[in-house]
């Protein structure tokens, strides 16, 4: 005689995969692959589906969401070392202006301006922030935010790089569909690359610095070297996003230093969940389309957007990614149990 009982799906899977690195059944392999593969497949299919369906606007929205996701991933990486940044707009604007200036004044093509702006922008931003790496918490955050304002005011006062008008007529990127796929691929590269980095020996030091930097210093490690490397990597991907956006819009101006590029990444991490990188990306792909949908309300959309943020913070303080991950791990299945006569 047999009866049935409920069993958590993940428990026998964890016992096998964590201990002997082997799985017995196809359904268990699917259980592990679905949350990892399905989102990637959707991201790779969605740009083509939107483009060929004629939704060019939403294809652009998807590209914008990917750019904010890259900024959010960068923020989450720096946060893991204890560097709270409110200056993603600073990194973004520097990358955009370098690419724009190279293309506008020297006619350098986009396939060169973007990598040059990524590398040189990251180096410049890191160099400017090296003296303040000893600052922690809100003090470091204020400096990163202030640098963006300072550069913005200098451009406005000196009329450099087009002043308030900006630089127009930049070389466009080859194709709207290609733009969307480049951003998706770069975003996924950052996501998996950062996760691989944070789980390496180097990453263990980074997490140690974020939790207790004084203890790491006492062990004889130079924490400022690790912070500088993290800042270089984090600013590089944001400079890439800024340079890419400059060519995508074919214009670069003071709007590249807009506070949205500093606030939206933080909001995305709050909504998605900090510390996982995937949460930062999920938050960006939720907030940016919602922001576009609320555009029909005009300036009133700020009210709806703010209310939505408050609801997210109070209803799911752990973040959507952590919540969905926990619920997925709590899925149960019915298994038969033999009962003696």
C-alpha cells in the first residue's frame, strides 16, 4: 500500500549537487536550469520579437533598460566593497562626452570611440576618486555625486563641448536591433562576469572589505588597491554605457549628467535586491518599462512612481529577486511512500 506526502523539490537536489556534483533525474536538472536559462533566453528573443513586430519604441525602451541594468550592476559591485556611489551619472557623462568629442571633433568612428571612451573614462574617473577612497559610506557617495555636478557646471560656464547645446549629429550605430543585442550581451557579460569575480579569491577579499575593512587591513592587505581595482571595473562599464548611449541618441549634452542615471540604478538595486547582481538587473528591467508606461500621466507619473517604490520597499524589503528565489526553493512535489499492511 502506498500513500503520498509533500517534499521540497530542492532538498534532494541540494544533497546530490552540493556533495557529489551529480544529478539523477531530468526533472531535477530542469529545476536547476529553468531559473538560470529561461531569463537569458527571453532576453535574447525579446529584442528581435519587438523589432520585427514593429514596436521600435519598446525596442528602444528595452535598450534603455539594459543600460540602466549595467549601471545597477556596477553600483552593486562597488557596494560589495563598501563604496556607496551616487555618482553613476558622473561615470556615465564622462564616457558619453569622451565618445562624443572624439566623434564630433576628430571624426573617429563609433567602433573606436566606444572602447576608447570606456578605457580612458574609467582611468580618468578612478584617478579623480583615488584621493577619496579612504572615505566611507555617505561621504564617498557625496563626493561621487558632487563631481558630476562640478563637471556639468564647468561645461555650462565655459561653453566647452557645445555648452548647454551639447554636441549634435554624432555618428549613429548601425542598426536598432544591433543596438539592443549589444546591450543585452554586454549586460549578461557584466552579470556573469561580476558574479564570477565576487566568488573568486579576489572577490572574497572584496566582500571582506565590505563587511569589515579594518579586519582586512590588519591581515596585511592593501584595501585601497582592491577598492581602486573595483572602482576601475565599475566605472568602465558605466563609461561604456554612456558612450554607447551618446551614439545611440546621436547627441551628447548636459543631460548625460542627469540625476536619473544616479537614482535609477540605486532604485533598481533596492527593488531587485542587493548583493546578487541578478537582483540589480531584474530591478532595472522592471522599473524602466514601468516608467515608460507611466509617461502618459505626464508629471503626475512621479507620484505614481514614488508610490510604487514605497510599496516595493515595504511589501518586499528583501527585493523581488530574493523573494522569487525563496518562493522557488519552497516549491513542493508529491512523492509516494510505501506503507506496510
